[in-house]
C-alpha cells in the first residue's frame, strides 16, 4: 500500500498562504503543513490551525526568507546589510558561519515550542538541509528533538537512516510550477513504489504580500485547485492510497 503525506510548505508566509493551506487541509487532500516560524504571520497561522482542529504542524526551517529569530548581532553571517536573510542560497552559503546557522535553526525550534501546538516534523525552505554542512546540523537537531525529517535527496536519506531519524521511504518535489496540474500529480504518485511517500506542495490564495516574498505566487492557486479537486480525491480513494501525516509514520 502507498501511504501518502501531502505537505503544504510556507504556512505563516502570508495571510493568503495561511487560508489557502487550511482550505486545502479541510476540503482537500493536504494532510500536513510546515510553518515558517520567523515570519510575521506565523502566530496567526498557528491560531488558525488550532481553530480548525489541527493538532500538529511541522517547522519549515529557513535561512533564506525573512529575518532571523536570533539576535541579529549573534548571526551576522546569515543576514544582509538590511538585517534580512539572503534570498538565495548562492548568496548565503559562501559567507555562512555554520555555528551561527546551528544557533538560528535551533532557535527556530525553540520559538515554535513557545506555542501550544505539537511539532510534527522538520523540513526546510529551499531545501537548505539537503546541502553539506546544513544537512548535518538539521539531521542532528531532528535526532536531538526526536522529530521526523524530510529527506529531499539520497545523501540526506542515508544520513537519517544512519542516525535513526524517522523519514518517509520516498519524497517528491515534482508537483511544482508548470507541473502543478492533476495529471502530473497522479503520475508522480503512480510511479513511486509502495511505502510511505511525501509530496511537497505550496497551495495558497494569492495576496499582495505573496508577490513581495516569493516569485512563486500565481502558481500556488493552481496547486490549491488541484489539491481540492473531486477528481483527485476520487482517484486516491479508487487506488487504495492511504492519506497519512508524519505522526502516522511507523504506525499507519
């Protein structure tokens, strides 16, 4: 049997992301979400999740959007002259101090834990934890806090297995941009072997803020339409695919 986690990234990014993700979870096939705890709309996102009976959410660790939760003087290599994270990995990684990165990522976990909601898993914005250096930091944080972690590439999956960190058997980032349509999503699910699977998604109701934060904006509404479509829900049911969350790993 295929056991499928459909995770919505970027919870907390904007109001439109927050409402779109909740809509996709309540009326669609999205089973999980992960929050950018450093963003101004994060507290609103958590309240919205709790108001809608969602008991646990993941943490979308970020070093490439918004501001750090750490005091800026403690993480100077992570921020530009305006005090914000660099928007691109290519700008960040050549100047990044890994000790500062570990401090900031740990502080994002601690910031999440101030809220009265369960932390279901870890993943990361722009997949920063799939790269050397940050990979080891995030994997060890997942082990320390006993949290499942997304495995975006083979190197990360092998490290998680070695450390005994829970993850899915398979992961796909293929449902994105021009491939964010129902036929592509069905093909992705159909081609992945049986076992536990995570598929990354980015549903949202597009608002003005989203244009400011992300070049991936109008496409998010296309994703929302697919993820709430009756056709997709019927196909998943007809193919005996079990929708699960990270909390179900190992038990579903």
